[in-house]
């Protein structure tokens, strides 16, 4: 701690003082000028609440939204990784038509605002898939069953399963474009000499990618993929616009019912920070693990 203090320059102290002053002004304007009454004591009850009927603690709005965000982020990241790997390989394919189709998809998604992409995928694709496979009726049937604990553990309230699946598909399709570019960069970073050597011993393009290129490329793209997963967690807030009941959606519900504007959004920001910062520490540790 003393070493850290010695390393701080006078400019660092100035920046800290400016930040402290900035937050003090914000606090004064909220409490004084806006005549806002803080209600922090009510926030814990919206994370966990005591159920008198069951005699146990149960999740409330904010924690329910956080759990849904974690579920959606995990499922969407797995799907985005699969689709993005396919797109990245397609971007490096020998066939021109395959390369152009993959590039068109990637450029389309990377150059359109995320909100527009979310609505396009939701209304033109995910809703059609949900209706075509009768996912809503299937989910309601499971929700009516008494023994559905496993389903609720993995997917939450099955009555909201169709909206969650729509959110997962929309988010995965959007994020797969960025994963595809990361995988493409990893593949192209492999020295050409290795690929030429693989062809010289009679390897096909598929075997070359499977045994030579992809194993090395995937190790190289782990750090950017980790960052992309953290971005996916933050981008999951966008799907609240299509009524997916994740953390941001639940926060809007809380604000509209209690008018605790600042407390609710500051708590939500803290929950996102804890989740994303924890993931960054985890990924940093995983990146260092092979070097040991």
C-alpha cells in the first residue's frame, strides 16, 4: 500500500480530487437542487426478500434479472462462438462465393447500429422460429408440470422461455459477427509456411484447418474472445427492448413502480460492474494458466 502511494504523481492526486469534486457536485444537486429523497434501505429487499408463506429467502426483481442476464450471456456466447467460428473459417475459405457471403454477413452487422439489428432479427427471424416450432406451446406445457425443477434451473420461468430464446438468438447472431472477425484474424495470423508444408505432405484443406491452423488460431484468439464475452454481457441490456426480462428490464420495472431512480440504476450499474470485473479477473487468470 505504501509503495502504491509513493508511485502516485501529483497529477494523479489532482485527477482524484477532480473526480471526488465531480461526484460531490452530483450528490449535492440530486439531494439539494432536485430535492431527492434517497431510499437505499429499500434496495436490499428488491435483491432478496423473505417469503413468509414458504419461510425462506427468495430472489426479487434485481437478482432475478441478474440471473437471467447470466443465463442469456452463457447460452448466447456458446451459440455466438459456434456461428462465429464457422463465419471465420468461411472468411478464409478457398471458394469465392463462400467468402463473399460470410463477408456480407459480417459487414452488414458491423456497420448497422445494434438496436436496429436487434429489431430486424427479432421481428424477421426469432419470432418466426418460435412460431414455426411451437416453442411457446411446448414451454407452457412444461410450466404446468409439477416436476420441472431442472428446466427452471437452466431456463428460469418456463412461461417466459420463448422470450428468453428470442433474446439468446438475437444476441448470438449479432455477436457472432464480431467473433467471426476475431477467428478470421487468428486464422490469418498463422504463418503461411505451415500451411504450405501441410499441403506439401498431401493434407486436404479440411485436415489443414483441423490439425494445423485452428488449434493454433484458437489459442491466439482467447484474449480477444474473452473481451468479446464481457462485451456480450453488457450488450445483453439491449434485448430489454424486445421485452426480455433481464437485469435492465427488471430495473425499469423497479423504477416505474417505486420511483427510486438513482438507487435502482446505481445498484444495476454496480451489479454489471461486479459481474464484468469478476469475469475479467477470471479470464486474466485463465490466460496466465498455460504459461505456468
